[in-house]
C-alpha cells in the first residue's frame, strides 16, 4: 500500500473549509496539517485550487448481483461508482434469489470480496415469515430492508403482525420502502379502465400516488415510535411526509431519519414529456411543489441523507407501454456530480451536500471510521475541480446496462481522483483495473 501526500487542498469537511495538506499512510489519514511538504510519500498530489471531500456514501443501490447480471453486477457498478466519486455503497436485497437469510447474505459478501472497487455492505431483506433470520441479523449487514410496497419475489411485507415483530425485534437499522400496495392496485385498475393498454407515463405519479406513500410512511413511523426502533425511511417523494421527521441537525440523536434521492430533487411530473420512461421510478416522481419541498427539507434538516437508488435496466426496457417499463434509474457514475449541480445552481451549500452524502450516512448507519476527513479514519477521499462552464462526461459508461439517466447533463464538476481505503482507485481519467473496496465495519 503506497503512501499518499495531498498538498494545498481546499478541504470541505464538518461544515468547514480550509486549505491544508493530508498525508495518507497504511490506508488511513495519518496527518492533516498546514504544511506537510517535508514528508516523503510514494505519491504526491498538488491539489492547489482543487476541493477535497470525503467520498460519497450511497446507502441505497441495486447492483443486481446475484441473479440479474445481464443488467449490472458488483464489479461493473462499483467501478462506475469510484469513477464518479462514490467510495462506499450499501446494496439492496431484492436479488434473484432474494437475500432473506443470513446464509444468503454471507454468500453475497463472498461475491464482493476482491471484486468491488468501492467499500461495501449489504442489507438483509425482510419477508412476512423470516423473523428468526431478522432477530439474528449478521453484524456484517448494514441494516434490514422492508419493502412496505410492491416488490419482487416474496419481499412484500404486508402482514401487520409481521411488521410488528420486525420493528420490535430487529437488532439493526430498519430501512423502509414506503408505498401502500392496495392503493397502488386500486389506482392501476382505475387507470386501465380509463386508458386501456395505453396508460400515459405521467399517470405513474397518480398510480404510485402521494396517498400510497403517506399511508405507508405513517405506518412505518408509528411502528418505530411504538417499538423504539431505529428507522430510516428511504426516498421520500411528497411534501406531506416531511413533517413526520424531526428538523434537528443532531442526526446521531435521531431514532427516525429520512432520505431523498437525487432524481426526486431534479425532476417532477412535467418532465415525463421529455424524459419519458427513462425517469419512471418507484416511488414515483411527484409534482413540482413536492420537488421544491424536498429541497427545502434537506436545507431544514428534516431530510438527513441524499442517495441514488441506482437501479440499472437495459435501455431497450425503458421504452414501450407504461406497464412494461421497469422502474429505476442508473446514475451512480454521475451521482456526485449531479447533486453538486444543486450547489452550482445556488440551491445547497457545498458544506450541506457533504453533510448529506458523506457525514450523515456514516452517522445513520454507525459506520466505523469513514465518512469524515479525520486523522485515524480510513482515507476515502475525492479530489474535484469546479468548471466555469458545464461539460458532458467524456469517460466511457461503466454501468453494465450502458446508459445513465444523467449522461446528458453538462456538469460543472470534474472528478479528478478517487481514493478508496487509502488506495488511488481512479485518477487521470484512466479506467482502473484493481479493486480496492473493503467491507464496511460498524460501531457497536
């Protein structure tokens, strides 16, 4: 493992910015100081005029392995991640077969070992009848995922007694997808009666409606309060749900937290006219007023984490009839740059973004020694440059599905170097060959 000296970087970390040097040794941040130029390092990077941030921690991705590796796999998507400045991911359990046993979870960790370019962990999936597996959730897991809306296989948890048991006995963070399947089913039936097989794409907002989100997230929050659970509600989409969550800036003191995905802050229902099925996702993109409210909730700290829900599908699958188009957007190669556009557009401060994509995910999931630029912590770092005029990404598309929902965005941020667990994982627009991703550890 080579030592790395980064000099004259503008470091954005813990709501401050300062110009400093960083020395990385044995994978960790050994020193942070104003003048470390006297240190002899294997690699020296002059970061004058550039910004150094912690690597993005994405708490919600679908890398499709095992079972759907025609669309994506851990190697391809983690490679895209580090090229884009994401150094850590947490992958969802709705695979084929679904990861609903601890044995299956162990096998998935085996798949990632020595194949992941980014640091990693995985969720155990909940079902109506795997409470014993949940009670004994592996300490290696980042959390337990409950699909409280329609999902693949046996992963829809719609039995209230099962939900009560999970919220009472789960020893880890519970992450929920909150939509009500009965409401979705009623709305879809009504749409079919009105439009037949030609349902307009914008009806997705009405079918996966605000009511279905509100009813389900209300249930999840009440279950967590009644059982003292640690709940993290994923991908909020409505202004109505925001008040369910505290606006305290002390994330470590919250037992119930919330996340928003980048695309729900960039797009609203009107964008179906141009983006069509390429922005079909679950929960659905809602009204413009919801998009604005979600942005305000990030600034006001009702929403604690920004993530992607990176969900690859083949581009051929994203056109055609409404019901045939799968939900999900592949974005991880461009996710950091996409969220930084909200800084360039004056919507978020740079410090606020780093809080939501680096610090808070580490705090929410109790990740050990990552997510911050601190002496003694693992060196997960991203060196970026800001451009006066946005340019399209020139790097080859690493998503195995071959496209990105954000590839047509002229970004004003360039990712120069990504360091994963103290190793240079990407630099100088060269596609890396060796994976350096490590399994996450969690504080007790």
